[in-house]
């Protein structure tokens, strides 16, 4: 099983939870001209290439979970691999594909909901809308774009897949 991005649960509700994520490094790429469902597939090859050694030092990096997707407007979709926790941005191998970039995501507070099922825009949108309602009901302020997180390989049966919607929220006070 792939390493999973660490976090601490701050608050647990029946339909969602509030999490604190430490700073972490991601490899990301943007894909345009594709549907929500195809964005991950299109980006996957670039990102897998990077972690399999398509980088200046030819270094392989372990696969981690989740794969995170944002966007969907004219700018396209941004798809990211979270790199293993021990990798810092300064130590990450430099990508040889200019479409792959490395950056550090700062510590953040995130509302999250988990669901199983197919990787469809309709399913994501439904869970996203429900999570936004829970966040507002809890008096929290959403910030930034919501994210779709996938934890399982495509060959895992759809009904066993773990998916999440993540929404950054402003810290209280």
C-alpha cells in the first residue's frame, strides 16, 4: 500500500471531518482541453514519469496517496502527486518534463468528506456541494478551490475506491 499523506483530525462530525495537514511537497501538472474524468488519466503519465525517474537525477520516488485534482475552468485541471513526507522541496529531484513543477504546500486546515464510487464529475460535485453546506453550517469560511482526492488505482473496483473532497478553511479567530 502506498504511503498516505499525514494529517491530524481536529474535529469529527458524522458526515465530514476537520483536519490539519502539515506542510508537504507536491509534483503537479496542468492539463487542458479534457473532461473532469479524463484529466487524471492525462496527467498521470507525466507525474508517474517524474516519480519513476524522469528527472535530472534519474531518482525514483515512492508512489503516495492521494492524487489530488483541482480546477476545471478555461485554465484546465491541475493534478498533483503528494511526495513522500521525508522529501523537502529543495531535495526533490528536478523534473525533466517542463510541464511538471514541484512546490511546497503550506500547513493548512481542511474540511474533508470521504466517499466510494466512480471518478465522475457528477459524484464529485454532489459530495463537494454537501461538504460546502456542512462547512458553512459549522460557521467555517471556505478558502481556495475544492480538491478531489483519489486514493486507489484505476483497477480497483469502483465500489471499493476511496475518494475524498477537500476544502481548505480559514483558521478560527
